[in-house]
C-alpha cells in the first residue's frame, strides 16, 4: 500500500492548468483532503508547498504531450473518491492507475516541474 501511495505522490510531483501549474497547486490541497480519512497513509505524506511561479518558469521544459499526460493524470485523480480505512486498498489501486497515466512524462519535464515542490 505504501508503494502505491508513493507512486501516486511521485506522479503528483510531475503534475501541476488554469494552466497545469495552477491546476496542480489546487489539486495538492484536494489530495490532502482525500487522503485524510486514511490515517496510516496521511501520516506518511505531509502536505507539500507548490510554487506556481516556479512551475510556470520551468514549464518550457515540458512538451505538449507531457502536459497532455499530466492533465490526463489529474483528470483521473480528481475522480478518485476520499480514502477511508475501509476503502484504503481500492483507493490505492485507483490512485495507482491515475499515477500510471503520467509515468512517461519526459525526464526533463519531470525535473523542471519538481523544482516547484518544497
């Protein structure tokens, strides 16, 4: 389960639309809310700070295909319901499926967007 959650948050590091950067910053808050019901997981992933301005400064490293993949992943994450201790395994599977949608974002884009995370 921890591996699944780690993959999900790694994908979030890649994501970030208004533009993709604004969208990621908003989703960062939403994910924390969805995760709160799974105390074992929530404790492992404290909220991060995401700098929209830093993301925007580095967005030129991302191709339109990278951004499409990140948006697809975020679309999926937004549909995932809130986690509860009773649904943690299913929730983890849903989150893992969403994370896979952005697995092939280029290394250059991943590195550039990751600079926005603190």
